[in-house]
């Protein structure tokens, strides 16, 4: 799926994506490269084969930096490495997340801390790491991935929905704190996107059919469906949009 639009101002931009080598993140890396951006990304698993594919497709290789984003020092180091290679980060996409299912009774302090580190804490400290250079440049864009799951009050992963709700509050506050420096901060909340992980673990026929009934647009979302919204938020096309949450879910949240 190709994006039927060109965001000319993204050409040459230094973009940093967490979790940019698989799932939605891989489509984001692909999408930014197609716009001519310089993309660096982190994730725990090896993404060398994906980088080979992107280099063959776009003629330029994304910078893959192995990193566990629950290690804040390693995350900051990765951001510094990306800035040294591509120039100061102009667009930060906090995409990496973990929606591991869990029961209330089974949550330990260790699991709580791990889930919040991945789904909330890393987002703040990644933003903190890019802010000085964005302030120096007088411009920057931060995009935080959240989810419609907390809006819907979904069961089965209360720590994930807690982090999602926190991300929306953090997005609004950062937008206020950083707006005077012309740094825009927005959130993007996808619906149920059928990544390979979702297909492998939770997308059984009954669940898929039930979810499809709730969609206004009768087609399940795929990772490529999220790319256009992120490019829009990253581009100066949305230059006066900040502190907002964009929902891309096929029409579930507002309509039921």
C-alpha cells in the first residue's frame, strides 16, 4: 500500500522511531523513507533483514540501533547516536508498546513497573532527550502512540490501558510546556490493527467478526492504514495542531 500524498517538508528530516522494525513501526519506517526522511529506529529484536528490504526498496538504509527501551540510559544513547548520524532529531515517534494480556490478580510490582516502563516511562524520557535540540532549532514534532483500548474500557490488560490514558495526559501537558518553543506534541490512537502479532495471538475468527460489526468502514485495519496520519502529524501541514489525539480506528470509538 502506497500513500497517495507527498509531504515535501519531510524530505531530509531526521526521524527517530521506537519499535520501528516490526508491526506498525515497520510501516512507519517505510513511509518516512518513501518521503525522503532519514530514519533511525530502535527495537530489541534483530531488524537487519528488514533494513535490507528497506535499502533495496528505497535505495537508502534506515539506521537500526538495538535497544531495550526499558533501559533509559540505553534509549538516550540510541537517540544521541541517531542524532550524530542523521543530525538532530526533528521528528520523534514513540511507537513501541506491549499489550501483553494479564489478570488483575496476577499483577506484581515487577510486572507493573515493566509495563509502565515500556508503555509510558520510555515515551517521556525519549521526549526529554530530543527536546534540547528541538528547542535550539526552534521547531520539532513529537508523536506518541496510544490506543483506543482505554477509551473503550477494554478488559484483559488494565496496565496497558492505564499507560494509554497516561500518555494522553502527558501529551497534553508536554504540548503546553513545549509550545512556546514551537515543539508540537500529539498522540495517535489506532484501533485494532492486524499486525502479525495480533494475527498470531488474538485474531481468532469470532473476535474478528465481532469487531468488524463495530466498524463503520467494514474492513479491518492493517499497519499501512496508520502511516498517513503519522506523516500528517509530522509534517508542517499540521503546523497548528498540538495537544490532540488523532483516532484511526475505522469508526469504532465515536460510534460505538
